[in-house]
C-alpha cells in the first residue's frame, strides 16, 4: 500500500451528517463537509488526519506539517 500525505486538523465541533459524511468546524471559524472514507481519527480527542488534497480544496485550518500514512 502506498503512503499518502495527511495534515492534522484540530476542530472545535465535529458532527455526523450522514453515514458517509461529517461536518467539521475549526477554531478559526472555517467549516467543511468531509467524507468519512478520507479521514483518519487515530484516537485523538479534538483532531483528525485529513489528506492534503482535501484540506487544500476545502480551506479548513490545519497544521502545516505533513504526516505520511
């Protein structure tokens, strides 16, 4: 399996919209709807790993260090 780059996204609010999507609201007020198939939770309390291409497309707040998974 090929590794892909992810950004760490800290959120203020996370809620399920459907079985396949979540709505996220970040601390700077940016909001997005993300597909569950693309995010990795990894047991973090208030953060998710989101693919770089999806973060850049949605414009949500993120940490600039890339994590390869």
